[in-house]
């Protein structure tokens, strides 16, 4: 394989998607340069690297850009095979289940979390109940599909793709809970997810990257104010 000369990650500090990618690079031991983007004033470079979605994260490897966090994570796994594996290596069925639950996170949980952040009253209560239901679905699904997981992570004793995806929202679940006024990720009711998220957040590679709750909360509250005002106008 050709040797990689330059890896650049365009991101923004409050983004779960960017955190997943940055932590994956750290897990794999890939040296990279991080470029912080201001999403209110996107750089021309970002717009040229991701002209389709105009979003972060974008990973640029020797000048070639890759967008969309899940696509990037799979690329990282394939490109840097020598680092710790992000997918179960022994079983195509397990790899399919990793992809299934990753897709569930993106298709079901993310839209629901946005609904909690930008609504109030009954609408927000409904979104909150739906989010808790999704967490329970993932908890039960993970127990069924990865029953012999040893260690705190869904992937075993080291974090894999699902741990990255679910664990990178560690502060995000707390922020959502604060906004919804209701506990979401409860240790007693969801021990597998709770252990995955709390163990992930304590990893040195994650601690360096994940936004602290105290910094994330005001950012999300400001975004929420704007979204609520826009909905009323
Ligand atoms: N599906 C994309 C979502 C990325 C995304 O939503 N990024 C946000 C930051 S969290 C963004 O760049 N927003 C800018 C915009 O919407 O204009 C992924 O998985 O990478």
C-alpha cells in the first residue's frame, strides 16, 4: 500500500460526527492535522472539499477528500488495517450487525435527538419518549447480537465502530437529558449502553476530543433558542 504523507481533518468541536472520526484516527495511531471550521462562515476550502453537503467532517488524505462520517470511519478501518480493528474480524454476520446498528443510530436516533433539541411541550415529550424507546431497542439489540462481549465495549475490551458512534455522544446524552428534563441513559435500565458510553468517555484518546458537557450545553441551548424562534416566525 502507498505510504500516506498527509492527513487533514476538517471539523468543528461540538460535532459528534467529527469526534467519531478524530477518535478513530487516534485509535488507529494515524498522525493528522485538525482544522477547526466556523460553520457560520464556512471556508472556501471546506466548500470545495465537500461541495455536495457542505458539512464537516471531511477527511483529506494526500489531497483526496472523503465526506460523511460513516463513510470516513469505514475508510479509516480499511486504510489503516494494522491499527486496532474497528469491526469484528472473525465473523461477517457480526460485521453486518455492526452496520445495522450504526445505520439505526443515524436513521432513528439522530433525527429524534434533533427533535428533542428544537421542540418544546408535548412535541418534545413525544420525541423524548421515542428517544428512550430507541435506546432500549439498541440495548436489547446489542445484547442479542453481541452476547459474548468481554470487556466494557460492544466490540469487547477495545472500542469498535459502534462504541465510537454511540460513545462519541457521551456529553450529548447529558445535554439532551438536561433539555428534556428527564434522564435518558440510565445505568440500571441500560447497563450495556451505559457502560459502553462511560468507558468510552474515559479513554485518553476520547477525553482529548469529546466536548465537555459544561461547554456543549450552552452551545446547544443557543442553537435551540434560534430553532424555537425560527419555528414561531
Ligand atoms: N451525515 C453527515 C452529517 C454531518 C453534519 O451534520 N455536520 C454538521 C456539523 S455536526 C455540519 O457540518 N453542519 C453544517 C450545515 O449544516 O451547514 C455525517 O455523518 O458526516
